[in-house]
């Protein structure tokens, strides 16, 4: 296959044409995608036929061991490596995936896991008439553009990552606007219990505030507004102020790429070195995505 990589005139991102689902990548093709990912952080594969679930899993597995995140979210199908991200609801009134049609705050995928995501793959199967954009920013650039003394200070810090407040209605931190998410998750938990299906609990994790990408060795800031709760050993107010400062710095508008989805787009992104967020969409029309991630 001939992969054509076209950089975007954006802070991040390149289009990739020529992917052939079902045809294994050879070493050079895989290496060219990894090189492009290091350089552009976000690759939009476009113009290919829709891969089957198996083809999508085998493509993503070429970059690392895959997370079975759908088990944590109680949405596992035949291939638990595929997490359905959708606002569609089943006949029993229970959502067919994670998501809803609300906005999603800046985050790094699975940062609440001791082995977080290295790359993520998000593919649009079906979009509403007013599809929400997904925004990406670089945590490498964020670190490199911080004052040197602040960056040095961050290198000695660790932070706590958790999303349990999104899934546990009894979590005292759960905010009223999360009630729909927590009640959806609760319905899935009760459904699984009734069917005798056991699922692992969603983990929580601590990570250094400055991490290195395990393959490139490049340093990045690893905190997000959506998932990082506090800096360990730091008074709460000071921790909140530092996290806010880092968040505002990383998400400055001039460093953000806003992806306008087309049906069929497969966006492969550096899940450690970028954060992403999603807009809400008003129509509530159906949006169905398949998401996969490799493990660090
Ligand atoms: Fe995500």
C-alpha cells in the first residue's frame, strides 16, 4: 500500500490517505506512521473503506498491546478492545456505549490507569447533522514553552488521576451535571449483576507530572482538567492553582487543532503527549464511534 501523509496547516495533525484495511502494514509502512505520529501527534486516516471490527483491532494492535477499556465501562462486545463511544440507547433504555451528547472535558485517555494509553484510535461510524468537533493540544509543547524553573519544579511532582466521580453516584465529588452519566453507569452495573457478569472496577492511578514517552523518550506534561484531581503532597488550594495554570497554558487557542469529523475518519493520536476534548451537540442526533488504545 502507498501511504500518503499530508501535514495540516495547523499546530498539530496530518492527513493520511491510502490505508488499506485488512492488509497488514509492512515494517516500513508502520515506521512511517510512527514517525508521522511523533512529528504531528494527530493522524487523520481518511478515504479508506470502513474496516471490520477485526481489521480495526489488528491495525491498532500493530502499535502495541491493546487496552480492554470496554470492560471497565461495561460495554464490552465480542472484541473488548473496541470501546463503543456513542449516545445511542438500546431497547432496554441503557446506552449502547459511553458518551452521551454532552461536552467532554480535556483529558488524556486512561490516565487513571497505572498503564495509561500510549496511542488512541477514534473512528467515526455515524455522525449527527451537527457533529461536535474534537480538539487536540500538545503536552510536549506545553512543557517546552513553560518557564524553565517551573518545568524543573514539575519534574519532582506526582499527581492523582481518577474518574470514579463520573461513574459512582455515591461519590461525594459527583456534580449534579454528571448525574445522567452516573445513572447510566449504574444501570449497566445492575444489568451486569443480574446477568452474573463480573467486570473489573475502573482504576485510579498516580503518575509523575512530567513523564517521558516510553518509545521516543520525549518529555511531556501529564495532567488534565478532566481527570487529574490533585498534586500529591501539596495543599489543596496550591494544587488547584497549579493545575489550573498548567491547564490554561496547555490549551491556549493558538496551540489547538480542532478536528471536524467526516464519517469514516480514523483519527490516530499520541494519547500520552496530547490532550483532547469534545464539544456537546445540540441535536442529540446519533453519533457512533469506535475507540481503541494501546497500553504504555
Ligand atoms: Fe478520550
